[in-house]
C-alpha cells in the first residue's frame, strides 16, 4: 500500500511538472499569438505574414505593443495590409501600411504614422520646438500654429534623409504648414518647414 501511495505521489508530481512546463512554453508563444488580431478573414499564409509584420513594427524604446490589429485589401497581385499597433502607456496608436507579394514572399513597409509615444517624450519634443527662434517667430504672428501640435516618431531610415540615421520627432501644427524635426537626445530642432 505504501509503494502505491509513493508511486501515486511521484506520478502526481510528474504531471504537475509537465503541466507547468507546458504553461511556460505556451506563455513564450502567447505574445505573438495573442498580440496579432486579424479583422475579417485572415489571408492565406496569415501566420507567416503575421510573423513578418511582428519583425517590422517597431515600438518606441522602452514600450511595447499590447496588440496589433491587421486589416487587408487586395490591390492587383499584392495584398495591402493596414496595421494598427497599440501601446498601454500612450494615447495614440502607431499605424503602418505594408504590401505583401505572395509570389516572392515579400513584405514591404510602404508608409507609417507613429504616434504611440509616451506623454513625457511628446512634451519634451514640443518644449524643444518652442525654444527654437524660427518656430517662435512664426507662432508669434498669430496667423498660424494655434492649438496643440501633433508629435510623430520618425524612424532612422527616414531621418537619415534630413539629418542622421536616428529616431527623431516631427512636431507639426495641424492648422498650418509649420513643422519641426526634433532630436530629443541633443535637445535641438534640426529642420524647420514653415511654408513661407
């Protein structure tokens, strides 16, 4: 009787260890599986496409996306993918547009609008912009730039065209053509567009 009880205890412990290991393995896979949501019917190769999208969407440093929503449309032989990525500590999403070509298994990012930025960084970028003399001169005319500006993150490959390959921020007043490219690391405005 003692041997069967000991055997039962050993089997129970083995089952618990196996169950816990299975949960841990599942937890490692869960961020990918649970973070991507397809709107409508997922396209063919959706798992492969989802993995490729996960590799190309880039949250702001120190944040991560809680969920990624993908909607699709067909354009000629390419699949168009509209991606909205939400981060818990920001008010705005990051939006990406991709095309996917089934023939060569190629995912290409065609545009992005990245506003999932912590409020402290958003405020810092606006503050740096407001200390720029050219921006102050345009705003002081009272003709343009009223209201709160939008702040968008610019990826290094785009920033390199204007400055250097690093993350920058675009601060733009929606009711005007006033915009500044800001380097928060150095605390300077590196480019201004005023429409004048």
